[in-house]
């Protein structure tokens, strides 16, 4: 099939996946891009995301144009109900659908872990920050997570109540009475464990024959290598196998975080969307990405054809970008390898458009290669060519990622 005769709409939950729309321009005849933006008091920032991008049509009103597209790609975890509606209307949809609850409802995932017979440590679901305080006063060495509402705060480690009290005070001060109704999931820590996982995709619980496995240095870098599915660690494959029977209608990217200790793999997180980092270089090196999405949306698994055995990624950060439009400068020849969040081009200048959730991470720069050295050098060289006020990148973190990868063998 000539996909240049087809059209695709990338329905982005919040702007992080504008690089995917840019990547698909070479394969589809028309690429639309939509980010929800309407509210009682819109200020236009969400609507600006995606504007000016080469070959990308920024959709302003989704329902005015949805009949113009043959394929809908939902790289984020939200809008499962919309995905199901589009499918019922005969549209091809790449997304997690109603199975998005595997990520959005952490307690649901915990219950499913126990149901399918995967190893698990003690977990607790606690409603309200007052009860969470009482719990942490009597329990040490745990991780605290919030379901669904990532904007309230990321996962944090509580060694003791005294250590985590400042975090709890900040959450309560910032969010007020809302913290009395929020559900927290608390997990027993698994110290001295190896953290591994799967980075790929799944079609109705089926997985391709190859996948990337890698190491992330938080907010700094990622390094991954391509392996045969059967060569993945047994604990990683076990998670996929156990969950596969509960993934009907799941046609989406899929990543796991597994803590392996004493021969057991403990699933600590599921990502039912395009991962970032890892996703940007992984999709870039997939030569038949368009076909994978097109057929996968119809329930057919197409084996990915990767051009590189190793991928590397350097995260770009800027404190300034949390509250301001961030101009980003780089030579045109590395444009395909620069993956910016909330990306727009205004009068010829590339910008990262700041949003209500304040993020210092503004995107990344990638490198590909058939040797680790080639991928790392390309990523480092590209990252050093990116400039802009307050933009920082720690290219040496790639060396740390490679070292941890070696130690994990």
C-alpha cells in the first residue's frame, strides 16, 4: 500500500509528541496534528504547539476535520473513550484505548499483578495526605506515587517521615484541600536491585520479535541496544506474557520498569504510551514506522525494520523554559535528530512553548549507529550543536548509561 495516498492525525495529549508528527511527514500524504486547547479562558499556548512545523497541518477544531483522516495516532495515554468511539465509527486507531487504565490507575495495575501471578512486594493504597502522613510516620523505606495526576508531583522516596515531611508540606501547601481526596499508592522499596524493562509496542497482547533494552539516566540521557525478543531477560518477558491476555484492544507503544532481585522480577511501572526518553530514537530508526502504525491500528502486527542496532539520547533542559517561550538554535543538517517538546516554528525560529505544567525538560537530541561508539558520538556531537538561553545538556551522562548497561549483563 502506498501510504502517501493516506492521511494521519496525531492526537497529542499535551504537546510532548510533536516530533512524531514531524517524523511521519515523509511517509503519509497528509499529517495533521491536534492538541486540546479549548477552555473558558484559553491563552493560546496549547494552540501554538505544532504551528509552523514543516509538512504538518495544525488542526484547530478536531471534529470539523476528523472525517478527513484515515488513521488516528494517540501517542499519549489519555482519551481512551475517544479512541474507542473512533474505532466504533470504523476509523483506524493506534492507541491504548480503554487499556490506558493499566497506567493511569496504579492500584488497578497492582491488583492485576497479583491476579496474573507476578511477583510483588507489599503495596498500600491510601486516600488523603493526612492518612499518608500517619502511614509514613510508622513505615520507612517506601516509594510514594500519585495515580493519574502526574502534574501534582512525581514519585518520591521516603526513607523516613522526617526526610519526606518537606515534600508532603509542599504538596499540601500547593494543592490545598485537593490532597484530602487524592489516592496515593505506596510501594515497599526493593534495594540493591537491577532495573530493567521492555521498550517496544504491542498489538492485542502480541509483541514483535525484536525490541530495545536500555538504561536511562534520569533527566540526562538514554542508551539502548536492539536485541531479539527471546534474548530479553526472563523477568521482562514474563511481565509481557502475563499481561498479554489482558490487552485486547491495546495497539500502542509499551514499556515496563522491572526491578530484578534474587531471581525475581518485580514490575514497578507500566508506560502505555510512547516513552520519552527511548521513544524518540527508537521510532526514528524504525524504517517502516508508518506501516507498523497503519497495520497495527487494524490489529495486525508488522515486524519493525530497524536501521540501527544502538540508539543514544541526550536530554535538553532549561529552567528558563518553565515560564517562557524558549528559542532553540541548531544547524539545519541536524534537524531530524532534534526532538523538541511543545514545538512550534514562528517566523523561522524554533521554539519550545511553555505550558501550565512547568517542565525544565524541553526535548532531546538523538544519535544512531551500528556500534555503541557511533551512536554515542553522533548524539554527543549533535547535542553540542544545540544552543539557546539557559539550555543545558549533560552529554557525559551517556558514558554512565553505557557503563550501567555493561554492569547489567
